[in-house]
C-alpha cells in the first residue's frame, strides 16, 4: 500500500481502531478456518467449527443459544468466555410506497437500539425490490418482489467529500469490519426470507463510505459472502470514486472473489470533476481509466461508469458528447 493511499485511509482518525477493540469476541465475521481454530483452542473437534459456520452463515442463526447443533455445555462455555454471535441488526426501518426500504443497521452487537443512542454505530442499508405492486395484509402498498437489489455500506461516514453526497457531511467516523459489512446483508435477508441460490438478489457496495478506502475489510466481507453464505460475486458490484491504488489491488483479485466494478465518474473532464469530487485532484480521470484498463473482465462482463446529473452543472448536451468520447477512449466495453 502506498504512503499516499495509507494517508487517505487514515483520514478521520477513528477509522484506525483495532479490529480486536471493535469486534470484542464476536463469532460472526470469522471464517470457517478461524472458527475451527477456536474450537481447537477449546479442545473441541475441528468439525465443530464447520457446524458453527453453517449455523452463522447458512442457517443465519443470530443468537448463540439458538445454535442447537452445538452441545449445550459448549454454548455455555462460549458465553461464559464472552463470545457472542454479534451480527449487526436492524435498528430502524423506513418504508416507501414502492416497496423500497431503508434501514439503520446497528453495528455494535446486533441489538436494536433507539435511533439517538445508536446513531454513532449505525449505517444505512437499502432494499430495492422489483415486482408486482399490491397491498399487504394491513392494506398498505407493497411490492411482491421477484428480484431485488441491496445497497450495502462499507464505512460509517466517508472521507472522500463528494459535494453532491450527504454522507460527506459526516466525515469518516470509522471503517466497518468484514463481519459488519456482510452482516448487513444477512440482517436484510432474514427480514425478507431470502433463500440463497433461489432468490435473485444483487448486492451493490454503494452505500455509506468508499469501499476501496476500507479495502481489506471490504474484500473480507466479499469472501465471507462467497465462501460462507454461498453468494456469487457476479451478483455483486462495487462502486469507487476512483481510488487508483484500490483499483489496482482489485485487478489482482481472483475472479472467483471479484465483484463487478463501477466507477463513479460524474463529470466528463478533470476541471469539473475536481470541483464536485475533490479526490480527482489526487487521481485524475486519465489515471482512473488507466487503472480500470488493468481489471480483467470475465466473459460478458462490463465496467459501469456512473454519472449523476446535477442541474446546470453536469447535464449539458456538450458534456454528454464529451462523456461519450471519454468512455470510447477508455477501450473498455461501456455500460
């Protein structure tokens, strides 16, 4: 990791709290190998670790006492030694008439907390269903979803300071751990009774924060979701504001763990992009495009270039033509 990249990661200070300090003794977020090692420390058979992983990630058990595949004595011992499942939980729900739901998800241990008390440890996650509109049992508007997209956060707050983004006003509070990122997904899956392997749900890492400024935890969450939960990386997309060292690391990830990539471009030239996205002053458009060119694409895969239309700022016809020329010059199949 370059010194400049590390300095940008360090913005906000509290993002550097140690994993141990933040996690306490949470089981959720540990991969099968780590759970197996924990069982070995407790003088238990290694296959107990696999049982524990199955309960946490496939059966989506949220309380230690409910993991009935483990002997009661082992559950009691884990509890006595301070272990808990510790999966993030939904603290508050905001519903829209089209079926979209926005959640405040509490990352401090899984319990639902009042919004004021939980504010410093909550992130936003958004469920966007597609399907037939109707009414639920209470006569309220609802959508019988056939597929859905789940927007996931990677940090509490953000250090990138895009001028059109409300999260920028928070600054960076801290990085989320891998279990806190993956836990958002399972908390919402539980709410909507999502069946992995049957239901069509796409994940977009486009919520609060810049994923590539929390790279190790972001990719740790992806690995949890792929290996332990059973999701496909082809149904995941990560959006970056253009963190070039992060894109370069991403290009080296194995295809079996690499989500699709989206670039939050939002302007057709450096002058305008620097004005609305200060990160462009560090990594201008040409550097971003060069880094993107190194990302190997799977068959039929495309890079997404995202563009927000800001009235009177980025919505002029000439800007559209300039954007088209820019994307064509990138030599990547656009989307």
